[in-house]
C-alpha cells in the first residue's frame, strides 16, 4: 500500500470517529452468508487447484513440470470451458509439440513470440482493452506461461497495473492462471518464495506452489502446496512420466516436500550412512558392537544412535532393528536381510 493510500484510509477512519458508532468501519470486513458459502463450496474449474472466476498464481522452480501439468489440466477442462493457453516461454523446437497437445486437448494455444510483429506486450494490451468491455467471461479460462513474460515482476508500478487489469477480468467471471517462477533461495522455513513483489500475493485469490520430486528416469512427482487460498483446498499430486512421452495423471497425494527434506537429509548423512551400511553388510550387529566399530571409524556414540533412529523408521528405512534374546539387546541389520521385520 502506498503512503497516499494509507493516508486516505487514515483520513476515512478519522471521519468515522465523529459518528455515533466508532466501530462503524468494521462493517466492510464482515463476511456475508453468500461469501462464506462460496468459501465452503466453491465452483471448481479443476478441483483443489482452480476455482472458477478466481485469479490464481502457480509458482514453481525451473523445470518443475508446471507447463506440462497445465497443458494437461487445460485438456481436462476444455469440455466445460473455453481454455486459452498463452505460452511466451517456449522454444521453437517445443512449439510444434505444444501445438499438437493443444489440438488434441481441445484448447486454444497462443504463441505470441512465434508470430511476426507480435509479442506478449500485444497480448497484455488486448487484455486491457477487453477489460473495458461489458462481457460475461465466466466460461473462459486463460493460462499465462509465464508471468514474468507479461510484466517486470520486480516493478511494483508495472505489476500493479497488470494485476488491476487481471482483477477486472476475473470480476467479469474469467478464471485466470499465472504460471510463475520462484527465487533461487528459499525462506528461513525452507519453503520456496515466489519471484516478484508482495503485491502479487496480495492481489491474487490463490497462490499455490508446485513442489517437484525428480526421479532418476526423468519422471517427476509434483504436489501442490497452497500458500494463500480463498476456499477449502486439499493438496493434490500429479505424476509426470519419463520422456519422451511425459504423460500426466493425477495420483493419490504424496507429501513431496517431506520426501525432499528426507532426501536432502540422506545426502547430508551419506558418508556416515556408508560407514554403518558397510559394517552391517558383513552381518547383523548388536547396538553396542556397532557403536564400538563405528568409533574406530570416527563416529561418536551420539551420532551413531541418531542415525540408527533416523533410518530404521518409516517407509524410507534402510536398516531394520529387532530385539535379541540376550538382555533384549537391539540388533541391527540391512533392510533386505531375510528374517527381520522393520520396527
């Protein structure tokens, strides 16, 4: 909010102080019955991802599958909506494949940078002109790939004008999806941060991150992480197949963020894991025996106990533990060793 806007709000509040009820200003913050119902039971363009008539931003890191997913989502909703996918973040080599996907999926693909004399600036200009018209756009979904091709996301003034236009179009019923990038550095909580000014988060109805988990064969598991919502959202997961096909389907939810944290931890622990794994590869070991052997390798008792606890639990366990007959001693072995059950 600018200083002028803030001063205007303060002046309005002071004017209300002269009224009989000094809390008259609170009325505009109260939710109506209709607004509450809309939050509880929204009209989904795509369940748990797109609410019809909303302005939604989808930030993700580079190569996180956002284009692939939203091309597929566009094809899934094209029977119910007129879907227009504007892609200004595509190479000439990929344009033909994108065109074929759009044709098969029943949605319109606009490639402004591929048309002579046209660019995303012309698309934005047409949006501004369309916003001045009286029209019902409730049957339209527009996907913009990507936001930073539409405006300098770091420029508050330029971004504010674009968001004002998009907000006007969503008020006419249009569902608008902005695919965006995240910064290279994450927040203190380890979560991604969208690229741009704070106005972006303030001006959209929903901000939903895509969190990818990349696999060795080139496939990906991608889950949503709602950050700001005006409705009841559940997190969902998409699976993107290995190239060249890269088929998309929605699967049961996978906590990708949790799995990524686990993988990062595994990478940090890798050298010490290798030491313990090498010892257990020679056969199962009692806990005290394993601690003594690890001490010779430079690992403290505390470190060994931490690793044993961390990697003998859950689906990611790499070792198993059982209680032996001798004083109920803990005995560790490799997960693949027969005869033992995971704890």
